[in-house]
C-alpha cells in the first residue's frame, strides 16, 4: 500500500501532460503522417510511388542555395549574438530586463510587416539610398540580392540566437571567470577555455532556432529576393498554391527538407553531449 | 484577378475567420447562413459611406452571411477541392470556372430567380469559359496591360517587348504568376494564350528566360508600392489596379500593347452540393441589382458587365479608356480557358526553372 501512495503524485504528473500530448498528436504527429503519406503516394490515387522524390531531384540547386544562405545567416547571428548575450549576462538585473525587452520588442509586430518594411528601406528609391544620395553616394543595388535575403533572415531571427545564449551565460558565475583570470588566463583564453564550453548548450539551441526557420522561409526570399531568388520554401508553396495542385511533390520536398534539417541538427547536437539545461525547446 | 495588398488581406482574412468563429457560437437563431468566398477588397463593405452590401442582403433576406476572402484562384480551388472548407457562393476567374465546371464542382444557375442577369451587356451573355453562362454570372471584368512611368519611359510603349528593353534594366517588374507571365510571352510570339503546344510553350519559356538580362523583379501585390514611388518604370498588371495606382501617382499611364492581351472576367458561381441553393441564387440576383452592383463597381474600380449600371456611371468613368477600353482594344484581347493538367504541369515546371535559377 505504501508503495501505491508514493506512486500517486507521479501518476498525477503524468495526467497533467495529457492536454499537450493530445495537442501534439493532433497537430504534429498526424500532419507529419499525412506528409509522409502524400510523399509516397501518387495523388489523387493512393498507389505507392517514388515518383514524387524523382520530381524533387531537379531542384537540387535550390535546396543547396537555401541551406547555403541559411548557414550564412546562422553564422552572422552567432557572431553578433554571442558577444551580445555575454554582455547582457554581465549587466545589472535591471539592465538585463531592459535589454531583454528591447530584443523582444520587434517581435511584437507582425513578421510580415517588418519584412515588408525592409523592402521599402532597401529599394533603389528607398530610404537608405535616398539618405546616401544626400551625400552624393550610391544608389546601391541592395534589394533583390542574396545579401538582402540573408539580412532579412538575420534581422528576423537574431532574437532567437541572443536569448538562448543569454539564458545559458547568465548562469556562468562571475567567480569562475575571476578564477581563470587569477590562474593566469588572458581574455582570449577565458573566452576559449571557460565561457565558450559553458555556453555550448545555448549555442546549439540558438543555431537550431535560427537555422530551421531560415532554411524553410518563403516570404523573406520573395519580398527581399525579388522573386528570382527562390528558396525551397517558395517551391513548396508553389506545389500547393501554384497553378498545379501537387501535394505529392510538395510533401516529398518537405520530407527531404526535414530529414536534412534533422541530419544537420544531429551533427550540431554532438557538440552538446550531455549539457541540455540551456535548451529552450 | 484582384491581388491588392495581400498583406492587409491576410490580416483581414484572419480577422474575418475569427469573426466567423465567434459568430458560430452566438447565432442560435434558425436563420439560414450563406457562405460567400470572394477576392479580398472585392465588395462594397460600408467603408467611407459606401453601401454595406452584405448587411443589406442579411436584412432583406433575413439570413446570416459568412463572408471570407482569398487572394488567388488556385488558393480558392485548393481549399474547396481538399474539402477543408464549405462555401455556397464563390467568385473565381474565367479559366478557373471552366476547370470547376469540368470537375463538376458547380451548380447550374437558376435564371428564373436571377432575373437581373438579363441586364448583362450582350457580349457577357455568353462566354468562352462557360457558354450561355449556365454556371456563372459575370461580376466584373478587366484587361491586363502595361503600366509605365511617363517620366522614366520615353514615348508610349506599344509592345510587350518593352519589358525586354535593356534601357530599363533593373526597373522592370514582372508577374510572379506563371499563367500571366506565359500569357505575355505567348502574345509577343503571336501564339494563343491558351496554347497547349509543347514547342510553343518551350519557346515562351526561352523568351522569359531571356528576360533575365533586364533583371526583372517578380512581384504581385508589391507592384503598387514599387510603381507608386517610382522604384520601377514598367510593369504588366490588371487595368482596375492601374487606375488605383494612377490616382496615387499621376505620372503613371496604362496601355494595352498592340500584340494583344488578356481580358479576364470574374463571375459568381454556386458550389455543388450547397444546402442554400435558393438563397444562393437570390444572392447572385441581388448582386446584379442596379443599386448594389453600382455600389460594388464604384468601390472596386473594375469594369462592370451590367448595361444599366454602366449607363448610370459618371461620364468621367465611362470615358476612361483604361476601365472601359473600346472595341478595337478588346478585339485584340483573349480570355483564359482552362488548360489540361499536363500543360499546366509543363508550364509550372518551366516557370520554376526560370525563376529559381
């Protein structure tokens, strides 16, 4: 009997996870199953086929371009976000709260509107070129370039890099850094030997949270890339809302993209062997 | 064919969807509900002292109307075909209507109820996509043409080839929509816009690829912004939207190129299997009534197919060649019909190759 009472709180805890499990089943597992189903069937029939995957092959270049641009965006976010996260973590509590607020602030506005705003900023007749024009510089071609797409990704997803980095770094005790310094480590070695290893879980989370939405975006490339720098997200959208309704090929593309993301995440996660406390998701 | 500011529409659609959600819970009365699916910004909605057409209909016919919007024909079709939504009334464009007739997705119109359709201009009483208007009643129409900035373009461009002119490199916009983009190439090469000949379509794709030399910017809704501020010099688009752009920037002008162009018709249809067949016919009849049709056409700036509505418009609008082009212009225009699936697939594959490269 004693054992049963000890188990009860545990069962209750299990029970509280039911709403989320139902949610996940309905909106993650079932749709995922449908993607797999469509990817392997010849719509509108239900015969098994690999034809959809053959249809994806010719878009290899676009897959590569999406991954390439997202990797650049992720690296830029890391380079900008890492020092920012560290500086934030060393601030007074009040300072930290203010910075958190400032970083989250843009996210209160619609993602679409913010990207649209960048379009009008970067255009040849846009605000930036008009301003430069006052000094006789330019105009520079900024809109409709791959650079503009990377900028859009960095701008939109930077908070997702800074926040996990900050949340891990804020747990690094100042005395650890001081101890390293007392033992003769210079600034560079404190960074490489102390801060960086302790920040790995945050780095991994940050990379995941920037890379995954970047690689699958379609609105950033469409608005800032001028429609001629299509990414894989745009191609997937075309399969469903283009002139041909092609859920098979669209699902096959999504599935390949998911597998590729999983592989890349798998590689990155190897660096983060057992330190999982920084994970936000 | 209206793709005006889909950003705003996305927000509005979300809002109307939310409204639809909440109204589901509260309306316990036995009033019938008519579900209408239309282009965004495509009905007089009571803004700025215009008629609130939907509210009027609800009062006159003692019913509820659930009104939602879409931004492309394909989006509307995908939603209906997948069975994820149910509507009684839809307002698609010509080629989509013929596709849906072929797939048995529409109910025939009951002309004993839709008596106001007698007021249609003669040339809208039968159409290429739906002979005798058996399944659809024209709502609006318009042409596709070339919008250009008179301060940036010398003279009047009379040919679609202006979109391939290297003098305007980087200042050219192009449809981000394969049917319209191929339609321009087809006209330029002297083919039909409904060609199913694989060689002709390949030639169009080569021509569209060649256009890359002028670094076109592929857009839909973004065109309003880019033409109005002078970011671009030339763009193909829909006549009704050109009127809106010209009212924002008087330096802009519109021309239907001499090779000819597309004339589109958006028409009201009843979805197969509707439970409100009678009410749906009454709605279409109501939308063709003079006062309602006039309020709608004044609101959306497109062209009306109804004779008395046209007669009652301001002289200024009636004589506007962009909205009501003369017969000579119309004789050069062709309307889209549905293409077979393999042709659509070919066009889409070639198109993806063109823009993804």
